[in-house]
C-alpha cells in the first residue's frame, strides 16, 4: 500500500519553483539558528556561518532547507517573535538571493511565518500542526505549503511521561481532524510529520517508523525527522553528534516503510543511504 501511494498515486506538489513529484524520497536539510538546539545549538548563530552552512546543505543535495530560530528540544522554553525573526530573517534573505532551493520556516508563530513568507519562505513547518487559527489563515492566504506535525504536549513538558493507548491510531486520528480543517480553509499543499521525539518514548518512535505505511493512507506526503534523536542514542549509544549511523539506518527503514521526505542534519550521508533505500523499495 505504501509503495503504491508513493510511487504512483501521490499528487505532485509545487513548493516555490520546484515541483515535487514524489517518485523519489526528498531530503530536507536542517539549519538551526539557535543557541540551544539539542544537536547543533550555537554552531550557526553567526549569520555568516549560518549562510555558509545553508550553501553546504544545498551543495550536499538538500531539496529543501528548513530554518528554525527557536529550539523545540525537550525542556526548551519559547523565545519572542522578535528574537526568532532577528535570528532567521538575514539567513532567509541571503539564501533566497543566492539559491532557488525551497525554504521552510520552522515556527509556530503566525507573525514569524508571515514575515518569513514575505522574504521568500515557501513552507511553514509548524510543530503544533496548525493549532492556531491565525497560523492557518497565514498559510491559506499566501498559498504556501505546510508541514503538519504531531506533538503530544509542548517542548517544555512533552517528554516527561508520554503515554498512548495506541500511538499509531492516535496520530492518524489527529491528522484526519487537522487535514479536514485545513481543507475547509483551502489549504491543499500539506505534508504530514508524525513527530518522532515530540511527546514519544523510544518505543513509540520505533513503532511509528515501523508503521509509517499507515500514514500514507491519508494520501499526503509523509516527512520523518529521526536525525540524531535521543531514541537512537538509547539504542546504539552516543551523543547527538555520534548518531550518524543510527540516523542513516532510521532514514533507510523509513523510506522502505513509506516516507516521502526525510529531515536530517547530515544531508550528504543520508542522501546516499536514501538513494539505496529508494532503489530497493522501487524494485518491489
């Protein structure tokens, strides 16, 4: 079922000037312009370093650049819209001048999304799944793509003791409700993300990766973000910077199970692994 949807029935989606036909798995490169992200916090706070890293992500094969100015790691506290914009605006402006790659703004603040779209962002990646009617209106008015992510709780408390009766069913039901609401607002360019690590235990994350095919039944592109997450460390050990192999394995398995986009820090390495996984999946 997952392969049939991904390879034949998935509706193409124009994001910026790029048409994503979903005949292959796409790579979303992560650029955190934050001092406290769990994996690379502080590395790209300087504008020059952030811009150079964005260029490298494109050179390594990223199909989308996802820029975030507020950490959503477990236990993190929100920052003001003004501070978030101060961090991301110059990076978006520079990338847009130098490359035609689609830009995603990772934010849950409508005012941040609105400003970033005006500067050239093509996607709003909202970890709250368009919970805000104001955010949904911003996306609808501008006709940009949106990533609807599932999160149980909020970053400050989501990992305290997440519990589900049936994690796959609950996430599926969440998406059904949000997709119906988005459709009513005329939002049709939607990517769904089950939210690995956002209010999930290691067991929940493994179950999601194993059952990604269930979400493909919603008929929307599925994005997963296993990159350097703590569940990898709990299984294979290592600090976030030492989880490349686990990230690659998670991405490859996700592709086999139906993922259309993988969101990663290590674009070059993961792109090669995804190419192999794609070849195997399509051989079936």
